[in-house]
């Protein structure tokens, strides 16, 4: 029987997460990352891993990771800084159109 019952009194909030890229010395050392957060992807050739960690604990976890010998460096993903709004997209398209028209008028290649 695969029924799952949800307790109405206990509601868990999902915390905000941030993606980080961890550059490793060797690919087999990715197994050490499981205790720090959710490992999403590990590149077999380029020795890096992408993982999600809690945003509230991000600074602490990043300092802990950089102190380990198996980690070369750690970068925070810039995904949260990107603007996907329709106004921003429309503005970008207008700018691209004007630059393309200017290049066509001047005979430049693009």
C-alpha cells in the first residue's frame, strides 16, 4: 500500500536555496560533498560539481568547503541575479534592433 498521509499540524517550509559550483582537485572526491548539501551534477572530465545549499547557511558552508584540501575553489551561481521579466526582454530586443539597423546603415558586418 503506497498511501502517504500528511500531518495537518506539522507543515514544513521549504527554505530558499542557492546553487554553488565546487571545483575539485580530483573527480572521485565528489563523494565528500554529500554532507554539505544536495549534489546535482558532477562533471567526470572537468572536476567540478554543482550543488544546492541552504541560503541561510551558504556563507558558513562555503567557508567550510574552501578550507578542505580536496576543493580548489567555490563560486556562487548568478542565476538569482538574472532578470527574466518581459519588460527587460522587450528592452533588450529594442536595443538589439537599433544596433542591427545602425550597422546595416553603416555597411558593417554583425
